[in-house]
């Protein structure tokens, strides 16, 4: 559907015209029985000759009259598609538009070359107009004849095409024949994951007609394409109307909402028209608002009219807190999605019904994802409509050429031609925010040139020159994105540069077998789990590890593999038949939303600082001083007490769990709250009023990429700095601090890395020993032995050397003064550090890397009421003992020492008196 207002008329037209086509069908043998697919979906049984994808297939350029040619066609394999079998019945039947390898097609085998044939009758109401024959997609080369006359030839399996067939038509019954050549991986063409011999991560081919075929009447002068580009800054839609048969006709374009015209423009076909969209309501995953579009050719011979839709949104890059980030509508939004392959056990590349097509996207949105990476496949136009309508960002891959073969010159020409047509056909899709021409080097050539080429075709979106730079070498070159693939991961991808954002284009791949719901064959996953609970636990664990990569590593997006099982892969959230969801939806949704929210810097129970965004004052931070909140300049040279005063714990809102409260880093139990409009730091007193005054709700920044904080119990009042003090203020209010001048800037804060990264305090210069907190092992201490860290039992009777080995001096962090380093008691200048995850004692070598590896940030204990956790300052993980050895471990990581069992106990250390003062 496009809009309810016109949908009823279109449904009636479809039903009438589809019924009319049956009377003109060629003489067929008795209907073929539907082949049983290897695996059925909830929609398999709903598909039949009379309802094969009956929806209008092109939502962005709709005509009110059309004739659906989906249904049973005659079919035959052939050795050549040069001479069409005009007037000859073919021996078999195929259900269009399902690819011939699919069970739904009723053929269920591959043919290199094939014929399709059917007859149709043009409705009498179309008399005097031209008739176009349209194909959503045919894989790969298609030759089309109408009544024996050649009307079209097309190569490319993923872009739409059509032809004006008026001159070939005759009164009454007409015959259409399509010859198709589909070599799959026997030729150097874009195929994505199709293989003639599928297995592992490659799947069954999808040959022949695999998207809707339809007829529509047009005038001699007709609209052929609408290229829409929102220009949010200018408040207009940039529109280019492409046309055929144009001889002086003009264009009238109107943007509408709720049936009311909000902006209109007239101009020429082929020109850039600027359609006003005043006070635009911006499209986003949280508010996927779409405008209607109406385009009419005007002047003598005009009258052709089409309708469509568009969303107003902008895509870009910006420095946010010193890190390059992708932006949507000028703000950084962490993009969290899935690797969506788009395969079905009954229809292979073609969803059995529109409801099924929508289902996958609805489920991903319901699980808290805001992004889909459409992996080396292009979908039918209605898939993109549902992504637009539901509010899911899309990264669009180009289907890859075959792997392991350097593409020939002619293959490269084919690839670039089809790539350009794919971009052109999808450029009006609101949800697409990134193009990916290559994946993991498959069929890759000249990636820098190709990325620049795509950017020249569409400068309004980001471009990745190769998804999976870790697979093929980070070239440090062009494009907008550095994209790593790390399985199971997430691991630490490349850091962003001055002009390229950093993303994790693939990770995860956690598997679970589901007998009775699997494709025949062996199940593959990057890590198998025994049951749904373990699978969900692991999903939560690895996604929690994204948070420090976002806040500390500059990560801006992540793609989990994958939403459903696909053929031999059993690493989906859903089974391949879409009948079983393998994970706990509530827990998946909760961690996904938590990760996205953490990208704003508000990581629950994490530490943050809030920086002023007002121009000229961006070196100032919110801090407390003598119980009152104010802003002050904070730099690396500032006193430790000032850095601590400007650092806060992010807590779940005391009065509303969907909002936040800010606890003082160095005054436990003290929170920022407002009182008589002034913001201050006070101890929580247990009253409802205090909890309400200390709860602030996150809102979009009023300027730039920052964030505003609205008072929970005084809606419309925002945290604002004014003359170095901090208030709850309302723009235009009666108080001096409510003044509207610079209000938007003053009420916008940049959530920044904390000035003080340790959440627990150690006494610098003191000597200590670190005792194991794990029950049953509390007589063991961290010590070094032959340069490696381990734990051993230490008692008063232990040798002096062992006591010395288990004693360390607390030093200010070598790489970060708000953290700590631990110098050996008996080897001066030697420090505990991590290397390849193992903790060891080594002499300081003067390098930056050593100092970073030897710096640990103290945190509250993960187990019990006392003790301390030691987090590595430069990688994700905490100091943990495991089988008597000591590592930097990450809960849910891929190593044995990352095991979640006893993780909290094993990463908590009790501060004990030094064994050797």
C-alpha cells in the first residue's frame, strides 16, 4: 500500500483487471501441483495461481490503472533463447514471480536457459493509450517478445526494466514470451550468495522471473521515474521527473500530508525541481513520517499522473565529542542492525506474500533494531516501502560477483552498469543511508575508484568502499566508512579517522539447532549453543561488549549475524521457516535499546562528564561546588578534585526508570537536583519530591549533536547554564535565566568521556596486596612469577620472595591520571600490564602502548560489598583470575578465560594490607 486514501480504488482495479487476464490466458495443460518445498513458512499454503503477490509493486510511482501478470505461465527449459516458440504451447507451468528453483514456482530445479509464455488481453478502457510491460526483476539476461515482435532485451538480475509494447499489440488475445539466461556462478555476473552448488554460507540460485510482472496504460508523454532527494537544510524536496515521449510538456509536483498540499512547484521534465516542505516533520526510526507526492505532466499532450511518497531526512558525518560519527538529521544515532540475507525456504529470493515480506522487518523493529543491512541482494520495491514505513535504516549492498576469480574487463563493465542502475532505481528510498559496493573482497576490483564513482552518483549518502576491511586489508583510503567483520566478536575494530567513521559490519553468528525447522543439511554457526537460554545469554553478553567500544573506541554501528537461519546456517534469531523465535524477545530488545542509548554517552552506572556546547564556552563543564551546580573550565591540568566534581555516575531515574539521575562521583548518595530552579548537589533524603527533582529525561539537543535534559516534574524546563550557574529554565519564562538569547545553545550539553575514569579510589603511593574474592579461593593473592601474573596461596608462613611478589605500589595511571598502575614491590620500574590478554610484569619500556597496557581504572566491585574491579584502560575487559592465571577478560568473549561462570567473583579483588610493606 501507499496511502489508504487511494488504496481501495487500486484494490478494486487490481481485482477487476487480474480477473480479466484469466480469460485471455493461453491454453494450458491441467494446473501443475505445487511442489513441496524442503521447508514451509506460515505463508506457503496461502500462495496460489490467483493471488501470487497481487499488490501494486512500485509504491514510489503508482498508477491507478494496471494489470497484474503474475500467476501461472507456460514454461520450458531450452538450449537457446534466440528463437522464441511463438504460438507454441510449452510443456510445463511455472508460478510467476517465484524463481524456478523454489518450491512455490512448481518447477523446483535450475535451468541455464528457459522460456516463459502466456497470453493476455488489454482492457478496452485503455484504448487510445500506450501500454507498458514492466518487470520488477529477471535473473539474469531477459529477451522479450510480444506477438513475435522483439520488444526488450535486458541484462542484470536486480534492477527493474520495461518496454512500450503498443506497436506490437493486436486486438483480442496477445502473446508474451520471455527467454531467460541464468548462468549463476558459471559467469562473472553479480550474483550475491547464489550458487549452482550451494553449501555453507552460499545458497540456492534464484533464476528467471523473480519479481512482479505487470502492464499499465500511459500517455504518449509519460513519467518514467521520480528521483527524490530531501534537502532538510533548505526545507525542500529536490525532485527530478524523468519522462518518455516528452515534447514540450511541463511538470506540476505537489507534496501532501493528510490530503492537504503543503508545497508545490512547476517546471520542466528532467530539471531539478524544488518542492517546498515548510517546517518539515523529519523522518527517523522513532518517527518514520512520510509525505505523499503527486506528479502530473502539464501542457498539450500532458495529463499523465503518478503518486508516490518521500521522507524528509538528512544523512552525513560530524565530529561528536572528538570522534567522527554518522549523523541522521544532524545528530549521531548509533546504528544497530542485522545482516538480512532476504532468503525464504519456499520462495528462495522471493517472499511468499507481502505479509511475509513485512514480517521480517516488523520483527526486527520489534526487537529494538533500528537498521537492516541488506546483504549482497536487492529486494523488490515493496520491501523498501516497508522499511520506510516502519522506520528502519538500510545499508544497501551491491550483489557480489563470484569469489576467487578476478573479474574480466567485460564483467567489470557489466558490474558497473548494473550498480549504477541499482543506485538509480533506489535513490528515492528514504531508509537507505549507505551504499556498499563490495563485501569482503568478493569479486572486488578498484574499490577506491568504485567508491568514488558511487559517491559521484549519490553524494547524499555514505559509501563504504569495502565491507570487511579486516578481511582484505584496511587501505586507509577513501569512502566514508571503515567496516570490520569480527566473529564472534565484537572485538575492537579499527578506530575512526578524520574522514571515515568506524563500524562493525558483521559480528555474532551465534547458533542453535531447531529440529523440524531446518533446511536439509548440516547446521553452521560461528558458535553453537545448547539451548535458547544460553543463546539469549550469549547474545546479551556480546552486545553489552559494544558499549565500551562505542564510548571508548569510537564505534558507530554494529550488524548482528543474523535475523533468520538461511539454508545451512543456523545462526538466526528466528528459524528459517519463521515459525520459532530462538531468543527471549524482551531480553534482546532490552539490550539492543540499552546499547543504542549508551551511544549518547549515558551508559547506566557508567561515568560521564557534561560539556557546554555554547560557542565560545566549549571548554566548560558542569560540576558541583559547595553543593551548587555551575560550569567551569576543566583541562587535563586541572586539579583532581575539580575533575572528580565534573564527573557523575549515570543512574536510572530515581522517580522514572525511563529517565536518568546523576550521582556525584566523589560524594556517594549525592545527586544533581533542582530546587527553586537552581541546580545543586544534595544527599538523597528519601522523599518523593527529591527523587522527582533529581530525575531528568533525555531529549534531542536543541542545536548540533548535543543532548538536552528536561525536568521530570517541571515539563518544558531544561537544564541550562547561565552566568556560570546552572538552572532549570524555560525559554521565554519570567526569570533572568529563562532569557531566550542563546537558550538553545545553553540548554544543549555534549555527553563526554568522564574526566575521572575510576569509580573507586585507591591511595596513590601506598603498598597493597590484591586478594581473590571468589568463595573457596580467598586465601589466594595476585602475584607475579617468572614475569607472568597468577594467583597463589599466601600466608604468614610463606617465603619472603612470594610475599614480595604479591605486593605492589599504587601509582597514578601511566597513561591516564584518573586511573592507576601497579609497580612491582621487588622489581622497581616493573609494572603489571596486559599483552595478548595475559597479565604480566614487565619493565616499563617508554612506549605509549606499554603505558596504556599498564593502566587500569578502578571500579566498584562486581561481587560483594567490598573490593575493587580493575578495568583495562585501552581494551574491553577486567583483570580476572582463571585456572590460577590472570587475564584481561570480557564476559561473554570468545576465549576460555572469558567464560561467564563466576565472572563477577573472579574480577573482584579485595584490597588487603601489603604482605611486604
